[in-house]
C-alpha cells in the first residue's frame, strides 16, 4: 500500500489532530517541532509536550509518550514524511 507523503508541518498537524482522539489524551499534550533536530526532516524532527501542572507530572509524561507512540504507529500506515 502506498503511503501519502506529508511535509513535516503537515505530519505534525495530523499527529496532533489524531492525538486528541487517543484515550490517554489530556489537555496540554502536543507534538511540536524539535528545533534542535529540524534540519534532519525525519521522525526525529519532532517531540512532544505534556501536562506539567498535574499532580503526577511523571505519569503525565508516560501517558503522553504512549499516546504519541500509538498515534504515530497508526500514522505510519498511511503517511510518510516527504523528503
């Protein structure tokens, strides 16, 4: 199956849109450009933020990581980052 190529910005937009639908999503979870890795243009070019104002910020980090990982697995079936 051919995957649709997306620019880094479009890929991040799609990830964020789908992330909001994940069961572990909480307000404050967001995929963003990783300004230190942007020149590579690949999957390492983005990172995520998580709710830091919660009582258990460590658990919030793990929940955000899991949600982003799950969402990204689904994304990779349909999309690829354009070169």
